[in-house]
């Protein structure tokens, strides 16, 4: 990797540390405020309000450039994470969470810098950024168990604030490019998010409820599942388009954790699904184009959380996620095989 790619990777490593030290405990904390059955509603509100953020990031790119947009977004996101545990009401918690989601104004600019490198750079950097997940969920769980549940959020906020400043020396310039849409691939980033969204609010609270796990064990499990995601993120891009459906099929096993908790580890496959779905739609490289993909991903979160809100019971949402993920994985394999068959026919 060149110098600029290394700086982006370091930035994402620090962001990863900030994310993984607190996020395993986020839905647990929210559930303490509003109850587990209301998590779908809360996350739906959060995602709907966040929908314009990627577009805002693309607009800011035009005014202040990609570096300044990244720094601003990550600083505000870290500030939101820092104040989350100090919320006194539902509104306070939602407001702080919205601020923490302002990293979405940074994402189109991050992705654009990566996608202007060689093919696969985005997925590789994403996988490397999961490295802190080996240690930091355990650090967050230990500090929450021994000191206070506030500590992981304080650490996460400080690290997230710092992560954006790392890319300041980057001298890459992203040009506005033409954005061509390939209709048959457009739904992929959107659809791939839905099964993840159906599980995200509930997995950790359900592990606490079903298996009576403490904060340290939650941190340990998150570390293990993220390690699985990191390894998958490194190796699955090597099988090209098949990487995404394979990830989805493995993810579909998630509901079996109700019978045996180690199946919860397949949740780590989200760390392969998200970047692989971005690379699957490879046309745009400008922040404007990528912001549309990020917005489609946010729509996937909204739809997934909305379905979980309707299904109400966490178990219903997780079982539906398995069905949806399995079906989507099979569908994508069918499409790939069909494209290959048509390609061979043309060559012959």
C-alpha cells in the first residue's frame, strides 16, 4: 500500500478501536432505557433521521474537500458517542445517538479515497480495521464490568474523535466522476443490509437474557465474532462475486444461537457482507456516487429495523433474518451462475 492508503488504514484502525470498545454494549444500554421489545422502533427512528447524512457528506465534499469532511464527521460522531451514557431521557438518548451517526458524512469520502485505489482496497482496509475487535470489545467489557458501563462510551468517543485527524496529511484528490447505474446490481447494497439490521439491535441483549452473560463475556463474544468477520473479509474477496452470497449463507445460521450460543459468532460475517456489497456495485468512485450507495445502505437499515419493529419480539426478527439471508444468498448464486452461463454462450 502507498502512504495515503496507510494513513487511511491507520485512521480506520483508530476508528475501529473506538467503535468496538463501546458498540457491543450500545443496544444493551438502550434496552435499559426503553425495553428490548422497543429497540426496533428506536433504531428505525435513528436510521430515518440519519438518511440525509451521506448526501450531506457529498455536498460538504464540494465545499470543504474530502479531508475536512472526514475530520468534521468523525469529530462530531465521537462527541455523540461520548455523551450517550449521560442521557437522562429517551429524547436525550436519541439525540446523542443521532450525533454519533454523523460518521455517515465521512463515509462517502473515505470510500471514495479507497475506491480510487486498486481494486479490493476498500475490502482489505475494512478487514484490517477490524483488528482492534480482537482486543477492544474485551477492554470495553472489562471496564464496564469492573468500573462502569459509561467507560466504553467515553473511550469510544475519544478514539472516534481522534481517528479523522489522522488523514490530514493525505494529498490524494478525488475528482467528480460520472455515475452510471447498473439496474440489475442496484438493490444489492440495500438488500444485503436488511438481514444484518434485523439482528443488530437484539443479539447482545438476547445473549444477556437467554444465557445470563455479563459485560466481560459479551465483550469476549464480540471479539470472537469480529475475528471471524476479519478473517472472512480477507479471504472471501478472492472468490470474487461468490464472496457475498457465501457470507450471507453463513450469516443465515444466526438464529441457531438460541440452541447453542456459539452460533452467535456468525454475526461477525457482517464485516464481510457490508464491504463486499459495496465492492459488488463497483461503478461509482466519486463521493457523490458513493453517497447514493451509502443512502441505499441506510435504507436497508431502515427497512430491517422497521421489520423488526413490526415483528416486535427479538426472536421473530432474528429468525426472519436467517430466512431472508439464506434466500438472498441463494438468489445471488443463481444470478452469478446465470451470468456465467450467458457469458460462456456468447464466447461460444
